[in-house]
């Protein structure tokens, strides 16, 4: 058994439940097929995060099956789920948590329209107000990178550091999103597919009308500070 | 507690239930993601309307969470839900109720195909009979407007006053629809996405055949007067 | 109460239940939105058919709400549901039953892809084997016709008489399908949308490969005689 | 009753249940409409396989309705379900089991995007990493073949023998997939539609970026050996 003290153990239990539950949002929003996609959440107050096991059915994702890792992506032995392999994207998640300390959640999917932009290595232009609200500008592209070491994580961090967007389209691969917690990163995964689809379909029909930069700035600032019942959205 | 007299209180309760329930139609018809979209309904016989709270989960939309506002969009203090912020589009809804007195419901979504036409600032041509029935002609575009003051509301009213259509595509933003009550506005939101999708797909395949104006007029007039079990559809 | 004798009354009750149930297939297969679409079924052994009421929610379609009509499309007074108006497409259904005596079911929808071909007045070419199996060739276009008199019914009958296809795309309007019974016509409505979508998407990507006529004939004949557990499919 | 000895009878019962259950994945993933599509599974240790009956509703697919066949596709008399006709694609499944002895499952659908590529006779290029993972390169095309004899089975075997891909797009027809068992073949059917859709949409928007062959090789080898909780994926 792990022995992080009662406060951290409570936080681990909460993040396990949150991460397990949030996978249902990926299927409900049509972002994943079969066992694809993964959500992770940082444990506040500890150098730990919780992530989905590799290649397991969405119907089997209970809190006790989630896997606790340190910030190098190593499974913490003796904890629930530690007999299983974590998501094959664990190294990328760990890299983000090590290098973006304000980030509390990471999500990866192969959602259709976002991945289609990624296959062309083309950023999504900001032509709808919902995109200005949520991402504050275009969705950037991350370099092509092979899975398995730090190259994907590095690509994500390079693309998103200093960028308003919480989503990056890794070239030929698919979207990674970040957030202040796992739920915020899942919201970004839902929204990036929504804008990828809408802008794709809009452009099929002809010329898009750009939104002036001043209007994008105004929409982004307002949404980050006013929308909803409590501060949420992009990181502050 | 509000004290509008028993008849108005009954009407408020009915509109609260109706508005809360109708949000399920937005998700069921795939018009919204996450917490996006909003429905409002006027309280008959009072200068009041009921609207969704801002940024709240669709699963949490019970009648007592709906928010009662006056026609300037101010929350009525001491009423159920008044401790929350109303939809960030409340000013636009209020502007419509103040300026179009026959309107009983307003709906806003970012539904995919309607928003795609909006991103090009292109009205949807009337090339299918279902569109002639429901909207009596093309779906117009409203001027680009920044959220937060009266400019969106003014854009909606300018576009729809004297127009057969109950739907307007606000440029770079998305559809707003109106109706004789909240349900009628929701129907218009469902139908505008349906025709936006069908006409988009039709045009991808080649040249569209226009419908003669006389046939559009005949279809519209018939549908407004004959279809269904009781008069419904466009405003009379 | 109607008094058709016990055998016909049993047949009416069976067709009422069948027609009410089959509407669920329209929603389950994504062929209709709101109250759109309609299914009817002929009562075997009588000059009668059963059809959906006009503009009624899909959730309210119980057998006793279905409406019994004669072959001129007149509601039979005093029967269950006769206090309501029948589908606004009743005249078209009635025309088909009067003029195609072997037909036992008619379905109408505005399903997206089939309606998109209709908006261009373009028949769907037979380039996939599932289409050869089910329809034996291209899906034809019917002339533009205004709702409300016999012109739609005449257009359907003209297009489908002597044609292998059980589906016709009425120009600028949408698909009508026929079958040996209501279920067979619903199957045709599901399949025509499926092939309309697949062939649309196929053609977006480039040149289609035609299927030789001899292969189309062979596929159609085999499917009508061999597929399934008992003879079904096209009319014989 | 069949009398294969208790061990084989247990295996038959297990494969019956597995094949019946897996059909639900076809509908859940939107790969089939009406009664289309079929899954089969080889009975380990016997020259037998289990397949879906022809033209039967997806709601009626219980284990005892599945049909037991020998490797020539002949129904085994006296076994549960043997009073029904097996899938009209049974000859193709049988041909695969006879000629690819390491294969334990076969699936056929007319899923929309995969069939669209098939209607153009165009292989799907490998431009997304999920496709390199799962299929190790492009999805090949199989020759046009008429249903009913060995030509479809021969086309599948010719296209997939010595190929990394577990999916083939039979020209003008649709995808067939194979796997080490029925579940693995169903996974391939889900994934081939997913990549067919994503690559189609990607190419609509402009030029695709190829993935270098060395990266494809590396991704494929890693996924076959590392992903998931136990060895799965392509055949070894």
C-alpha cells in the first residue's frame, strides 16, 4: 500500500474517480472508438498523476483500475491497478506534468476532424466566436513525433507554452489537450473536435470570413473572466 | 419571494418546466456540446422571461435552476436560481423580447452546419420543400456582433423583422431562432440545422435546382395554415 | 365504430400496431427530425390503409392514434384517431395504393443524403453491390410537385411503375419508398439513405467505378430470391 | 445433436456466445444498417466455424440462433439454428478459414466510408499514426467479385496473404476484416471505418503529409508488441 498521508490519499481517491468518470465523456461525445483515447489528472499536492490503463474496454474503467504514476511516468508499485500497464501515452502525459507545473489534466484522442487537420499539418484558423472564446485564436500544430519516448511530450509543451490554446494537433497523429484539471482538459478535447468539424465543413462551402484580432482578444478575455458560475476555462 | 399574483406565478412555473425540459431537445438533436446553447421562454402576461443559467451541465437543468429575468435581462432577486448567473446570451434574448412583442421563445446554439454557413456569412438558399414549409425562403445572415451588450440582440431583430424566417445565422457565430413560444423556437433550431446540413451536402455534389418563388409561397402558406393538429409554425 | 367484420378488424388492428411501431425505425435510423416523416400500411383484404397523424410527436405514436383512411385518403369516421388530421402526405399515399395494387406500404422522409440528391434532381448511380442487391439499379428522380393534391402521388407512380427500385427521390423534396408491406417500405427508406450517403461520399473522393449491368442483374435476382430466411425484398 | 466430445462442445458454446455478442459492436459503432453485416468465429480445435443467420434482426441474435458450419460452409445438421439459412456471405468466410489457417475470425460490413473507398477501387493511404499502429500501412483493395461462390473468398485471401493489414476493401462492395479471433476481426472492422473516415475528411481539406516508411514500421512493430495488457492486434 502507498503511504502518502491521509490528505494525499483522499486527493488520489478523488482524482481516480474523476479520471475514471471522465472517460465516459470521450465516448458520449464520439471522440474515441474501441479502447482508444486517454485521460489523466494530476494529484494536487503530490508529484503524482492518475491515468487510464492501456487497451482496456471503456466499460471496465472503474476508479480502482486507474493507474497511479510518478512524474517520470513510472507506475507506483503496490497501488490499485499497478499490476496493469498504463496507457501507451503515459510518457507524453508525464512530460507535460513535469514541464507545465500549472497543468492539472491531459487528454489525448484520435477524434475524426481534429485528426484530419493533423494529417495535413494545418492549424485550424479562428473563424468562429466559440473558438475565440475557448481557445483565443488558432489551434496550433505540433511536430511529427514517434510514440514511446519524450518526443511527443516535448512537442506538446513546445506548441502550447505561451499559447492561449489548450489544444495542439500533433502532426499525423491527433489532438492533445491540457487544462487546469482533468475535466477542463476533457472540455478542451470536446471543443477542439467541435471547432475542427465546424471549420472544416465551413471551408468546404467557400471562403471563410476572418474575425478581427481585436474581436478575438475581446471574446477570449471576456469568456475567461465572465462565463459560467465560477472562474473556469483557460489557465490563468 | 416574488409576488406576481397566483396567475402569473402559475405561468412562471409552467415556463420554468418547459424551458428546463426543452434543453433536452438540444442534446437529443445533437445541436450542442458540453454546456453550450440556451433556450428562453417569455412568461405570458408579464414582462418576464425564463432562461438557462450560464455554463451549467445539461444534466443539472431542473426547473428550479432556471433563472427569471425582466425584459432588460436583470435577474429577479429572491426567485429560485437567482443566486446564479444567467446565460451569457441573456442580453440578446432580452433585446428580442423587448423589441418583438409577439415572440414567446428564443434559442441559441452553435450547431455545426448552421454555424458553418455563418462562418462564410452566406445565407442558405431555399432549395428544398421542407425549408419552404418551415421558413418560407432563405435563412438570412445577421451582422457580426460582439457578445455582451445589445449588438447581438439588435442584429437578430434587424434580420428577422418582416422576414418569414424564424432563424438567423449571426455571422461567425451561429444560429438564433425565435418562435411563438419556447417550443416553437426549439423546433426552428432543430429545423435550421437540418436544412443547413442538407443544403450544404446537396451543393457539394453539384448544381442545385431552385424552387420557383410561387411554389415557395404556396408551400409556406399551406404549412402555416394546414399542417399539424392545431395552428402552429411561423408567427401570425 | 367501424364494422368491417371480424377478419378485417383483426387486420386493421395488426396494421395499426405495425405502422405505429415502424415509426421508431425512422428515428432509430436517423431518417427524420421533430415530427417529420410518415409510414402507412395497406389493410389486406380491404380498400383501407393506416397512416400517421399530422405533426404529432414520435413519442406519442400509439396504435390507437394511427388513422384509418379509404383509398381516396378520406378518414373513416368513428374509428380510433379519426378526430385528428392524418399526415399531410395522405393524398400521395392514397394515390399509390389506388394505382399500384400490389403495394402494401409507403414511407416518406426528408432523410439528409437522399434529399440532397433530390435537391439537384440527380439520380443515384448504382456503384455499390448493396444497391444492386436492394434496388437493382439507380434510384430515379420524380418530377417536382406541390403537396396537397394528386401531383406527388402521380409523380411517385410514374417513376416507380416498371422500375426495379422501391425508392424515388421527388425533386427538391425527398425520398418516397414503397414495399410489399409497411416494413418492407421502411427497409427501403433505410437503405436508400444508406446508399445515398455512401455514393455521395464516394464521389467526393474521385471517379466511381461502374458495376457492369450483367453483374447488377445477377446481384438483384439473387438477392430477391436467395437472401434471408423467407422470400422478401422487391415485389414479385 | 452434434457429438464432438465435451471439449469441442464447450468451445462451440463459447464461440456461439462470442459471435452473437459481437454483432452488438457492429450496431454500436454504426457499421451496419437493418440486417446487414456479419461476424463469424472459428471453433478452436475443430474444422468448424459459427456465423450469423441470413437477414435476421440484430435484436434476435442469441447464441442458439448462430449457425454452426464446416469449413466448406455447409450447415451442420441437427445443431441449434440449423433450420435457418446462414449468412449469404458464408462461402466467403469458409474460404478464408480453409486457406488462412491462423485466422480465427472474419467480419463483413458495408460501413459507409470504407465502402466509399471501395466504390472508387482506391486503397487508403497510411497518413495517420493510428493506422500505422493497427494496419501497418495502406488498406488494400480486393478485386470485384460476385457473391455466391468462392470468388469473394479468393479475393480476400489474395489481398491479405503476406499483407500487414487485417482489412481489405472489396471493390464496389465493402470491407472484410480478419483477426486471430472474432473479437480481433471486429476491432479491425471498427478501426478500418475510423481510418477510412478520417483520411477521407483529411483529404477533402487539401494535401496529406505522408508518414515515412521507417516510422510506419516502427509504429506497427511497437503496437503489435507493447500496446495493451496482453499480446493482441495483428496476427503473429
